[in-house]
């Protein structure tokens, strides 16, 4: 019976989490009590066994590379953009207005793609990624009425792997647009739609390097972006559905 | 600006997200696999965790525990996933209060365990634990987190960490105490007895 108060704290003792004074008192008790000593030893052995058994799963090299690439690309992009802007300033001074106009459009294009990537990640990181939650395109499309200055069609998804999660209104280059989120096999895909005239020209060339797969095209005066960590094939299939619906 | 945070304090070396997060990759994956019990879902969970953490890195507070922050993101992502919702909905949380564990039997689960030297037995018993017991046990024993770190990771008070950990261990010990499969015909019958519901 004397040991019961000690035993209640035995786990905390073997975890080394008792206050210093209690720890010393417990040490003294364990040295003089064979029952508590055996119990403490058994629990330490159990801790070690769980530690060994718990280190059970190892990620594949391919998955490790994928994660490393996905998180390494972000700072590199910032660095490259900063370097490009500095280089741009120097070239502007030396070469003149024609060259500066060309580089300005290129920089603007990269900026747009970066902002699209940011909008995609920000939505997924948000506790409420969409403002209208529905798998029904006939609910999501009308929700945008009066919120954005254009209309667009959402594709029929029957017999496809895609499912609509919902939508929200976003801004790009200070112009309003629609942000739709789709799921395909646990991956989230963002489809963003803006008026072409509100964006920089020459967006048709895909970005050289982004941490995501992306496809963009212009149709009926609207600019579409499809972006995700899903495969390029999935993105292409969803893009084709949109092209067919528009 | 972020800095490498060492055991002895704060070094004045700026640390990138990659430098801080990549060393945690193996252990985060191991933890994710234990939670999801599925390789593909574990990969999706880790990938989503890294994407969210990278995006939110600017809001990470200097001087706070980066490891606990990463585990918290992973766990919260898991809890809102389909598998996580299913795991938490099908296993209701017990009250946190629990009486002290009393005297040790002559033949303890530990002695039985080590006599069998059976790591698979232990892994299987951990697998069968409810997710809130499984996660706290792994954070304490495998990740060797302090009670304070576990408290930050799970967003619960330290008192809850202590009581939940105690009940997790008790549940594990109870499961190990039950008869284990031996050989031949006896195996099926005994297995049926150990594969009880949660």
C-alpha cells in the first residue's frame, strides 16, 4: 500500500518529467523498494521496445526527391526573380527602351504565374478554401453572378475522376476572377479564370519552372489557369473539359 | 528572418525552411504512416504538410518549437482528411480522468513481451490502438518529445498529456497481456480473441 502513491507517478518518473526534488525522492525509493524497482525497469524496457518497434516505415527515395524539389524551388524562384529584376534594371540603362519593353513583359508574365501559384497554395492552406461549397456546377456558377464582371461555363464531370469542391472570388493584377477547386484522387486542382484584357500579354508560353504543374490558355476573351501538384496528364484532362465546355 | 535554433539557444545563422524541414522528413513520414496505416495516404499527408508549412513559414514564430509546429500541421491535416475523420468519429474519446495503475502482476506484460521477443506483436498492438492513443505514444516514445512538446503538438494541456499517455500505455499493456497466437489450429481462435473492437 505504501508504494501506491509512487506507482501513480511511475510513468512520469521513467519519462524523466518529475520535478527535480521529486525525482531525487523517487530515485531513493526505487533503490530501497524491489517491487517499484522491478516495475520501473519493466517500463523502461517497454519504452525501449516501443521506440524500436515504432521506427517502422521508411519513405521511398523517389518520394524524398519529390518533397525536396517542391520545397527547394520556392527560395530559388525568389532568388531568380530578384536577380532578374536587378539585371533588368542594368539592361534598361544600357540598351534602351525597346529591350526594356520586352523584358518588362517577360517579368510581368513570371509575376502572374507566381501569383497564380500563391493563390493555389493559399487556398489549400486556408481552413476554408472555398466560399461556395458544392459539387454541383449549377450551384457554383450562379454564385459568381454579380461578383465578377464576366460569365464562364463549368464542365460536366460525369464519367470523369474529377469532382468539384467549390469556388471563391480572387483578385489578380487588381482584377476580379473566379477560383474553382477540383479534387482528383486526393489531389486538389485550382482552376482560375480572369478577363484576358486585365492581364499582361504573352501569357501563352508556359513558365519555365514552377513548383506545380500548370496549363494556361485563352478562350473567348477569358484567360484560364489550371494548376496543381497532380500529374500533368490530369491537368491536361481537366483543361480539355473546360475547353470543351466554353 | 529565421535562425537555426540549437539546444543551447539561438545561433545567428539564418535558417531556410528547407534546412529546418528536411531533417524531419523521415520521422514525419513514419508518423504519418502510423496514423494513416497506408503508404499512399501517408505520402499525400506528408506532401500536404510540407506545402502548408512552406506557405505558412512566414507566420512561424521565432523561438517556438519548429518540430512541434510541423507535427501539429501534419496532425491537423490528418484529422481533417477522410481517414482522419473516420478514425476520430469511430473511436470516441474517453474521459481523461483515470485512476492510478496499481500493483504489478508477477508475470507482467513486459516480461511476456520480452520472452517472446516479438516486435511484430508490439507493432500490431500499437496499430490496434485508437488513433489518439497511438499518436501520443509514438510522440513520446519514438519521437522522444517532452510533455511540453507533446502538449504543443496536440494543443492540449500537459495534464491531459500525462493522463492520456498513461491510459495509452495501460491499454497497450492490457492488449499485450491477452493470450497471443501460438501455432496451428490454436492460432485462429486466439487471434479472434485479440482482434477485438476499439
